[in-house]
């Protein structure tokens, strides 16, 4: 369980990894803020595994490939916290 740092209000959280609030308002990003790259799409079952903290080694091959191909494997430890708070907000 990885808590949010004391200086971060969980209601501010808006990304699977990182944050976009400062980037959205930064004048230097004005021309590039719309530059987005689609990431992987996870099924409901895959999402449940990510929220539960399943390690990359224990993910099914298809899910592991999605995570590794998009450079997300090193961030799996924050998925339960980050994705969990986003999903709670959506309910």
C-alpha cells in the first residue's frame, strides 16, 4: 500500500502515473498540450488485477505485454492507489 504524499490531496489525482495539472496551465506547453499518445486498453479483468497490485511477473502474457510495451511496468506499485482513486471517483 503506497499512500499519497501528505502534500497531495487525493482528489487532485488525475492520471494513472504522474499529474497533468501543472502541464495544462504552463505557457510553455500551450502548443503541445494536445499532443497525446494513446496507451493500452485494459479489460475489466485486467483492471482488477492492476488495482489489486498484481506484479508484472504474475500478469497474464497479454496484459504483461501491454504494460511492458508502454513502459508502465516500473509503475505497477502505484496502480492500486492511483487507479483506485480514479475508479472510486467514477462511481
